[in-house]
RNA sequence: GGACACUUAGCUCAGUUGGUUAGAGCACCUCGUUUACACCGAGGGGGUCAAAGGUUCGAAUCCUUUAGUGUCCACCA
């Protein structure tokens, strides 16, 4: 009986997690300024949490993000970095506003915005956003995140709003932000513009009409959108198209559905002569493509569709005020009766729809604010080590250089290409939105008696410059403020605060889902390179999307959502976190099921029981500061320590390369196989390993901590180890020597035992094993001292078989020359087959060596081949020669 | 239409510059409750690495072609 006798057989996560989290939070270790001294002196390491939208609760995608980021932060903290993880939330402008609107409508309010007015409505949104934040923060804590709550940020808080205004002014002064009358994506449902990224393409059925404007017009055109044709200014054909060549340059005045149009026939390379009639009716106001053509040919723009998706007065008489669908039908009838409708064809068409709400998106010309990505401006800072202050560049160039130069490293690499492709096709970014929730555009106009806004006088200001000024009613795209997230969170542009936090920027890594590479990652690069002249982060790690067992997206309508809040009480946070990290690779979607999480719950419990076993062994001994006790160890202990050092080295290496899954798998194998199945089992026979076991536990807990913070911290405390696991020093590993005799010997031993177990299991015999120890002069290691009785003991007990010793003459007086165990007593290895294989491989390798050596001596070859190639060849040659040596040694061993 | 991936055990996936007999988890089969753990232990079966060709002493890995799957981007009026 000792102080650990009462520990339960199964680990109960739910009873300890909250308490542990509270202790961490209270101790202040989440805050870099309160970390132990070694961290204070360490290099800064900062992650800014991608701020979850304040639209409700977190889902598995967020949980993945949190699990990975916390892993990184904990790993770096234990390694002695001055770690800062900044939590925060995003106001998410349109998403949140729409959500609240829907909630209010559900409660019976018909048109909430109209009913409440801007101020009251916004109050409702703010209230909802606040509640969301509380829920989200609670969930982030549940996930065990070691983020610095004293630095919590919000995209819409005072400091961040100030940063937004500051940025807007900078960009405006540089001519990067500009007000312009251009075609934008318009969502008629929510009455706002949308960025290109907020528009989705949906395949829908459509009628393709082929017709002429009137009976006298010579060229037929096709369209699925006849209602826009009132705004046509030209018919474009390919300049080489012989059918229409002669018309180019002429102007016609057809009467289309009662409206007289002015149609110029123009030649443009963009027209595909093979599609439809080979002629395109150009509608500059309602198609981005057409607008490009119109610009090339100096055509006017006349809008014929209004913000409500109904026709404007410009269309004339019969059609004014009709909705798009009504107009479409009526025009078709009209064309038919006029005898100019040549054909009607049902086709599948790609229709742009709003990502939120799903309404068909109209392309309308409007006066809006834009960030111009191709516009040249004078740099305010030396930038990216390539440009000097004052040089003229465009935002696009900055965005490309940041990644191309290697200043930013994207994991996985293939997203580089996707990123470049996107940047190269980037258009100007429309940043004004006609919604209420968000950063109001900080532009003020001098009001006139007339209500229409006159822009003669305009100024940028955070607050009202005077009574006669009115503010632009629009708000900014939510990504404008999130684009600044890597540095606005650090206090920019507030001088004092920014200077204090300057060395946390660039952030060490941005960890997020690949689905927002464009939305967010690209825009952060834009903002940071523009405003600071440096990248926002050095690495980008993109995780995959969480899908259900069958690979489907999780959605409410499918009812296949796994909610972290349900799973955590059931399986424990550590198990949930492991399930999101193990078996996943960057950029690859994750299939998640409860069964998988259950598996990791089982592993958590395994770790618990390993610990419990060790603690029961040590009893009441003081283990505040365990050490490896290396001097009193036996062969088995030395094997284990070596194995452990190797695992530490490998896991550390993998973690620093973002190979989380591989690192965790290696750790699990080590924990389960090497420690639990072998070392612990042997320790039941070879007594006196208590201190080694404690050391093993001490190391193991530290290694697992970044993955499973709760259970490790809990056991750490139970054991009475010094300090907290969260700030413990990350263990130090080392490479395994190329050939390590004790290690090899133990592997052989494992193999022997496995084989004996198989014999017993398959043939039901209890073999009396005769083991011969063959002495091998091992050139590579001469330091092995093998205690034979020890081996016999392990063999005998671990496999419950009788062992008959058989030593060569002189044993064991020859210890110290290097010994490997050779087994032939059971003929478990098919020696003949093995020999054959070795012979074959030797032949191959020897042939290669001869060939390569010849080549390397051939002067003609050497004169032609670049140095790089010969160096690589020499390296390979050396490898092959080493391998040959090893094979020869093995052959000798087999006799 | 363009781009990027993927295709490895019944399922989900690893496999990092080409190199012992291609791995893991789950599932399956057999056996086992001696005080760490049945959320367990021991053992086992199962893959011509999508197909074909090429480079190489050697290919799941590099190249070419084909087939299938997925994702992103663009969009035809």
C-alpha cells in the first residue's frame, strides 16, 4: 500500500481537465512575460490565432486548428522559446449580420433592419456577437489552449478599429484605395456588394435564346440573359471571322423590345467564333467580360438592372419595374411575335450565386471603394529585402515576391502554385459593403441640401469632422480588418505598444485551413508587406478539412456533425485532440468518426495505466528530480535508454518539420511497444528498475505533453515531479550510432522471443530452447558488455520457456569484444533463403560499384559532368560500399 | 476549358532526397483474465503499391502515356 494505491483503473478526463486548465491560467504561463527565466531569454515565437467568427459556436475545423496550434506553442514553450499565442474573434460582418437577421425573423420580426433601424439593429448584433464570443472562449479553454487571454483581441475592438482607419488612410493617400464606378458583384437579397471570393458558381438550367435585336439587324446573337440586352452597346465578333468581317466598324440603331439601341460592330480577339453564332452582344454594365471589351473599345455603360434586381427606367415603356425573371419571359414572347427569335435551347449554365443566402448574384456597375492591386505606388519602407523605400511597386508584385523569395514557406508546398495562380488572376478588390455591421468606412462628405452625396469635399477621419459632414454609409469587407490581424493584434499602429511587441512579428507560423488561403492568407500578405515591408509570418501550415466517415462535408442538413462539445465530455479533450492530429497530413482532408476518437481514448487510458504501474512501483520514494541512473543499469536498461534517446531525437525533428502525425505515431509505438510491452514486462522480472522507470515516465510525459496536455499534466502532478509539465524542459535526444550492438542485440532478443511465442501459439509446444552465443568480432563497436545470465533470465521469463545455455569455450571471459546474439537453435530464420538474398544484393551492388568507379576515373566523363553530379555519385558510391560491408558481415555471421 | 492532387491490406491512411522481407490503426481469425491496463495481452491471415511502357545495378518512390476519383480556378455570351 502506498500513496498511489487508490488510483482508478481508468482515467477520467472530465473530472480533472477544468481544474488543470484553471491552474495553468492562474499560474500565468500563457503570458510570455510571466514565463520562467529561460523562456524570457529565449527567442520570441508568436502565433496569432485565426479568429473564429462570432456567429455561434466552434466546429471540428476550429478544433483542428486549436489542437495543432496549441501543440506548436507547447512544444516551443518547452524548448525555451518566449511563446505568445494571441486569441481573438472576428466580427465577420455579413455572416454575423445575416445570422442575427435570421434569428430575429424566426422570432417573428418581418423585416428586422427596417423595423429596428440601424442603431437598434446593430445593438442586437453586438449582443449576439458578445454571446458568441463567450461561448467560443469557453470552448477554446475546453480544448486546453494555452493562449494569452490577457492579450485577447477582437477585429472590431477600439484598437483594431483604429488600425483599420489608419490603414485605410495610408492606402488612400498612396492611391491604392480608390473610389470608382465599376462592375461589382451585387447580392440582391442582402443588398450589398460581394467580393469575387464570396461568389460561388452553381450549375443551373437555362434557356439560351438566339435572335436578332430587330428584323433589320444583320447579325444574330445568343444570350441566357435577354433582360440585360437593353444595355447593349455593341456586337463583338472575332476580327478574322469572314462571316462578319465586313460589318466591323459600322453602327446600327435597332429597336429592341421598343427601345432604340446604338450598336457598333466591333472586332475583338476575346470572341470565340465557334460558340453560338460567333457574335457577342456586348453589355458593358452587366458583365465583367463585356466591361473589359467595352473598355478596349471605348464604349459607354448604361445600367438597366437596379439593385433590387428589377429593370430600371432606361429600358423604356413596357418593361420598367419588372423583375428579371418576368422580363426574361416577356422578352422571349416579344421576340417570338416579332419573328426575330431564331432558336431556344435548353443548356446547363454556370450561374453565380451568393455564398451566403444563395441568391443569384447580379453584376452591376456601381460607385464603390476598391483596393487596386496593379496600381504602382511609392513604398513607405524598404520591403522584403528587394525594394528600397520610395520605389514604385504594385500590391500584386509584393504578394508574389513574399512567397517566391522563400520569405514565406507554405506547407504543403504544392499550395505555392495555387497561390501564384490566384494572384496572377487577381482583380481589384471591392472593399465596401452595404451592410451595417462592421467597420464604417472612415470617409466623410460635406452634406448638401440635396440628399444625393456630392463628393467635391471628402476627408478621412475616425470621428466626425463637424456637423455639416456625413459619413459614408458603407462598411468595410470583413477581410480588410482580418488582413491586418498578424500585426494589428500586436498594437500597430499604436507606437508604444507596437514597439513593445515588435519582435513577435513576423509571426512564426500561420496555421489555418486551406480553404481560406485566398480569403485570408493572401490578404494578410498584402497588408503586411504593404504597411510594414515585411511578411506577416514565416511559415504557413495548411490543415485539411474535417469530413465525416464517408468523406462528406459535415453539415446540419446531413445531420453528420460531430461537435467538440459533445465529444470532449465523452472521450476527453486529449483523445479528441489526438484524433485531429494523428492520421492527418497537411492539406489533406481528415475523415473523423467516433470510433477513431474512441481508439485514442483507449490510448490515453493506456498511458494512464503505464503511469499508474510505475507510480505503484516507486511508492512513497521522493522523485522530485529523477535522473537516468545510468551507472547502475543493465543491458536492457541501456537498450531502453538508447531507444528513448533515438525517439526523442526523431520526434523533435519531426515536430519542427510540422510532421505531427508521424511524430505522434512514433511516440505511440515507443510508448505502447517498447515501454509497455517490453520494458515494463521485463521490469517485473528484473527487479530494481524503479528509478529508471521514473525517469522513463518523466521523459514520456514531457514528450506527450504537446499532444495530450491534460493527462500528462495530471500525472506529472500526481507523481510529484518538480514544477509543471507545461513549462518542463523538453528532453534531449541523440542519434543512434550507425551500428549499435546493444540495440541490435535487444532486437535479436525480441525476435527470438516472438518466434518462441509463435511456436507455442501455433504448435502448442513448450520449447526448451537452446541458445548459442556466437562471438562476432565487430569492427564497429567494441564496447558492449553483455551479461549472459541477464539475457537468459529475460528470455526465460518473458517467454515462459526453458532455456538451455550453450556457450563457446571461454565464455564469458571474452566479454568486451563486441557480441551479437546469433540464433540458430530454432532455425527460425531460413538461413539458406537469407543467404540467397544477400548474394543477389551483393551482386547488384558490386556491379554498381565497379561501374561507378570506372565512370569516375574516366577523364572524358569527368570533363563533361558538372561537379554536382560527380559529388552525388561519390556519395552514392560510398553508401553502396558501406552497404556491401554490412552485407558481408551478415554473410559471415550466417556462416 | 485550365491547374493541382490522389489511386498502397476489407476500411482509413503513412511511406521525407530511389536501397534489407512495403508499414500503422481499425476490422477479421486463434488463444489467454498470473494484482498497470479487457479502454488489455500473445499470435495469425491479408497487398503483383490503378494499368502499360521507360530510366536505373535496383522503382510504391523518377519520366511518359492511359484509365478512374477528388479539389480549386476560370467561364461561352
